[in-house]
């Protein structure tokens, strides 16, 4: 990792602001330069169209790059002054043309955004000594279900053939709780290893360098959240998945989600709890499962349209995870996999849930 990539590690280029910040557009991205140290040196920064950063410090007396600032063993007073002033110049550029992010790796930041969108949780950073290590807590009991940590690749229990990276290179991993019976198989999956700095009997570490797809990482996060919340029944794929009916002629679900910022209040049946997964079956003319949701809150006082006509008293708040096209999980697909038309809330049939998840993965 270069001095520049390390310095800009927790920030990303704001391309709309680059020219106003003094950058000039080039064929491959943007270029910025500024003289410093009373005109003895010139700082040059190039930002690629994909966000890559390359910097140089040019000694204007020789016209060559001044390399001593990059050598850790160069600690003299003059070198230290050049390095410090260069970093101050970079700080001005960062403030003007970049935006801060929580984590080093793009996948880490994408996953954090997905966790917020699905669960409503944002990272907490409890360690002053390790400001980039973030935790995500269960809303049910306040316990961690995900922890993003920085660690050198060489400290992870991954074989050299599976991990050809420089052992000193910094990785970001997300530690997740897993069923102890599944951990041996999980840690044979490329990108998953025994937990770093946590109990290896109950936790795994997942690389956040795009070794695994975002979808796969989110599957592991959901399972971790359910386990930490004390809600998952090991070995039962439908332990916390429900299917509920809706009538598009009576209620416009899309408009409801849009008005509610991605979540809606829904009358509650059975023992649905926060952390559960809810699939919504849309009746005729759609006759298909069209929505997958996450339960944010339950056992609320119901304020919907059916208080008087149907006597509903309890409600839950559900957040949209994904909307399916009506041609994807049709009534025919449901019947083929052990399902049927939905007239009241019930647990998802295990065979149907497996079929849905297999098609999503495919």
C-alpha cells in the first residue's frame, strides 16, 4: 500500500467536485498538482476513472521523484519536513475533492450500506485504538451479529494457494456467527476462514475483498443476525420465514413502501418477531410472491384500515429487501414446490423456501 492509498484509504473521489477542487480532467481520469516547501517540491496526484490514486513528489531542482519520503527508514529532519508538508497538502485535496467512507474496501462499504438498508443498522466504532473496526448490533438484544475488522492477510488462517496476496497487506474481514456444525464446511469455502480474534467454535471471518459475492455475504449476515437474536432453529430452513397475503385491489404495496421510505406497517399474525423474513404473496391478477421483507419491529398497536372491519389490534413494521417480477415466483412455481394460494399468514413451506433461495442464488 502506497503512502497515498493509505492516506486516502477511508475516502473516495467525489468526481463531481474534482474540477472545482483544482483537478484537471485527463484521458484516464483527473490530475492535480501544487508546489510546496517554498517551491522546492511539486506534489502531483492522479485519480483514475475507477478511483485509483497515484501520487508523486517531484524535486524541482533535479526534476526527479523524491523517493526518501516513501522509505520508512528515512527519518531525518529534512525528509520528515517534506513528508509532513506533503501530507498537509494531501489533506487539503481530500477535504475539497473527496468524501469520507467508513471502511477501506469497496465491498466493506457496500455491505455496510446493505446492512443499513435491510436491517436499519449502522456501524458503531467502539475502539479508539482501532477506529476502522465497526460493529453491528441486534435490535432484539443488543449483541453483535457482525464485526468488520482490519487484519494483515498473513494473520488469517487461509492457505497460501488460496491467498496469494502479500502477507503484510491489510485485509478487511467481517466476523459472523455461524452454526458450529456448519463451520467446518463454511471454512472450506474460498473467502471464509476461522474467526480472527473471536471464538472459532461459533464465529467465522469472511474476506471483504470481493472474493465472495455481496449476495453470499448477505446470506451469511442474515444467518448470523438470526443466531445472535436467539431466533434461528438449527437445521430448519423455514424457522423464521413467513408468507403473508396481500390484495393489490385493496392496497398499493409499492406506494406504501415509497411513502414509508422503504418500510410499511402491516397487521400482524402469529408469532412473527423482529429479525424474521416475510414474503408477501400478491393475489389475483398477480397470483405470485412479489416481495421479500425483513421485520424491523413487531407487537405494535395497529393503526391500519382494518381495525373496525377485521378487528386487527397488532401490527409489525417490515422493510423491503427485494421486489420480484410477477413472472418469477408464480402460483404455478409455488404449487410445484409444495406451496398453494395464500389466504392467511403462515410459515413458509420448507420446500418452497429452498426453491426460492436456490433460484435467487442462481
